[in-house]
C-alpha cells in the first residue's frame, strides 16, 4: 500500500490533497476504523454514522460503504 494508515483526523484530512484511487480510499477507511475503535465506539456506531443522510452519497452508496466499513472492521484485530 502506498499510503500509511492515518492515525489522526488531521492525517486523514491531509490525504485530501492526494489523487483518489483504491489505495487511498482503503487507507482512509482503515484510518477511520482505527480512530473510531480508539474512541471506544462500536461498529454499530460507525455504521449508523455512515448510513446517515448525506448529500454526497445516495442511500444505495451509503449501504455499500457501510458493508465495506464492516469488512474493514472485521479485518483489524
């Protein structure tokens, strides 16, 4: 992977300067999972946030993203 997993919200924000590709998206998702766990939140908490109404993603896209996030959650110890 060309991008390290971000350790902070600031590092995630800094990745906005990079061109978007699959590896960048994977790194950001991994970073979000890592941060949410460090804050003591659950997968259910994160899924609820992903599924919240959002102008950038429609409901189908948010559902797909919540599945990807759940897979990432299960992949990390």
